[in-house]
C-alpha cells in the first residue's frame, strides 16, 4: 500500500474535506444523475425551443466553445454573444433533436481524460446497479477534436437506448487571460434508431469543441 502524504496546512478544507476535490466530484455525480434519471425520461414528444441556426456557437465553459448542428434545439446553455452574463468555468449545455440529446457539463478538473471517464463510469455504474438497469458497454477509444485535443470515450447500450460517454481535459484561456484546467463531459443518448440517424451530427459537434489559445 502506498504511503499517504500528510495533508498540508494551507490546503482549503471544510470539516476535514479537501475542497479542491469537491467541484470535480460534483461534476461527475451531476453527470451520472443525468445519465440515470434525466436522459431516459426524454422521448420524441418532448418540446424544445431556441432552435440553433448555422453560424451559432455555444459557450460550454469559460474559453471553450462548441458549434451546434443547425436545426438542433438549445435546451440549456448559452450562445456566444447572446449570454446575459459571462459563462464561467462551471457550466451545463444541452442540445436536442427529437428524442436524441447531447448533454455537456464542464467544471474545473486537473487530470487526464481517461481518469475523468473512469470516475464517470464508476459512479454511473453504481447508480445503474442500484436501480437494476443493466447496460452493455464497449471498450474505450480515443476521440479527437479538429483542434487536436484527444479525449476518452466509451459507448453504451441498454434495452431501448444507446449512446456514448466522452471525457476531455483542457487547458483553456478565458477572457480574463488566465490559463485554467477544465474537464468536459459529454453524453450523447437516444433510442437506437434515432441516434443512429443523428450520429454524423453528434460526431461533428464533438469534434468542433475548441479552446481559446
């Protein structure tokens, strides 16, 4: 067993908890809850507004953007140039087309894409096991954005739904000019036939993610 280094007195703690681990943990728990509770409840009768048009860009975090597919609907999040207040380092964006959703959550995270994906899958696996919902998964594979960032991904399939979980770890520079470490988690999900038809648009949106240099 590896020796544990003593806690530094200058580390921010609350009731003995290292506060630096709180935001990444909440990030993973929040996404796991979305996968287990929110996404399965969405069907083709869901009504969305704020349709995305060609040229629109979504601000998924401070200094990180994604280009949505034209015709999809922005259920939550902000478009560049249209936000009432600056998008921070912790943000959520959801795009939808019919019964298919692309959910993006960003928060400060200092680690690798593989480490982030492992945390997502571990927590989500516990939730599914507790609810008796089995889902098959593929092996891990790499996903690359057009800007060259490499993420880690895994596909999943259940009785009626399938999709992918993707994790990226970025070093971005926000409007303040400060370089920051950011984790971006993506879940694309929908009924089998519907998500197959939208696969090209989903892949294109994921590959469009960019960071400010």
